């Protein structure tokens, strides 16, 4: 095959959930409901944190950044996924696919490192309480957020540049968005280098944050165990419980999705796993932080009472 034939592919078509046949309408209703909850939950958290001065602390600043990032992250993927459940075999241009992949990698990486930043915040708050306001200054908080986003930009440029220098022979994407591996499978040439890049970036984005969070919590738990009263230990650990819950689910899904061996016979499982980290995980954040966090619940009550009065 000549090189010129490699570059004739102008668009991709998502197969999406076509393998689920008549159940696609049911999936549409379920996913639309979940997506509305994701948007409502994350927007509510950002709004409450902005308007309630009791939540103007580094911890809730990072939470608002995570909620904002999760909202944009779902906007980059879910609307097209929902559209594909109703209008089948929808095409997307190469430029559109590259753009979607770029935002996906930027925001997914940003979310991972924001969770790491939140872990560091808990470490400083519990292990260095007297220096907390000095260490977690506005400049430091802004720098940590910018660092997370900057890391996402670097990873996205690396991924997208390497991916869209490939020639593509196939046009049918076995997925509902331009994820890395399904698009890579459509290349006409050997993709070993791209697979190494993908595995290297995935390992970095998962293991570095997990390692840093793990180290943070070793110090946190050590400090908590030194608290003499059981009530004090429980109260202190409660400030970390929401973050730990989100971290376990987030990195558990990401590890299975991007570090497990790829199988051609696991399309249904891969699709459902992708739904977990594109809809369920973003939904988990507002649910966990609303139901398990007393300060957020109190802020919500204050906001509702102000509106009623």
C-alpha cells in the first residue's frame, strides 16, 4: 500500500454502544440522567464554595478546581456519547478527534494531580497545623493548580502529536469517544512506539500521584495515631475520608483501564469501564463531598435558607 493511501482517511465513525442493540435507548436515559446529576452536583459545589466565605480555604479551593475540571471533562465526551446512542454511526473529523483527545488527556491528567494536591493539603493541615496558613498561601495554591494543569498540557501534546502523525487505514472507532487505544488500532503501521508512549504516560500519571498520596497519608496516619483521644482521631480522620474514597475509585478505574493488557474480545467490558471514569467518577465527587462532608452540607443549608428567606 502506498503512503498516499494512508493519509486519505478524513474522518472517523464511532461504533459506540452499537453492540448493545435495542438497549441503547435505555442506556441513553440512564446516562443522560447521570450526566445531569454530574453537571448539577459539580456546579452546585463550585457555586457554594464561591459564595460561602466559610469555605474559602485551600482545601475547598482545590475541591472547586476539581469540580470545574470534572465538569469540562464530561462536556468534552458525554454529549457526543449521548448523541451517538440516538443517531448511530456519527462521523468526527480528524481535527475534531484530535481536539477531543487533547481535552480528554489534559483534564484527566489534571484531575489526577489535583487529587494529589488535595492529599498534600491534608498532609500540611494535619502534620503541620501551625504552619498551614503560611505553607498553603494563595500563591502556593495557585502554583499547585497551575502545575497540575501544566502537566496535563504536556501529556496531551505528547499524546496527540504522536497519535496524529500516524497514517490511518480504518475509520470505525470501537468506542464512544476518541480514546487513545481505540484510535491507535486504526493505524496502518506498527504502533509500538505509540504504545510505549501511552504506557509510559499512563504509568507516570497514575503511579506518581498515587505514590505521593501514599507518602502523604503515611505521615497523616502517623500524626493521627499520636492524638490521645479516640474522638480526636476520628474527627481528624473524617477530614480525609472523602478524599480517600474518591482517590481509591478514581485510580482503581484508571489503573484497570490503562495498565491492563488489551484484549480484542473485551469490547463490552472496556466500554462499560470507560463509562465508569467518564460519568460515574465525576458523579462520585459531588456525592461523596456533599454527603460525607459536614462543612459542605452546612454551607448548602445556609445557601438554601438564604434563598428561602
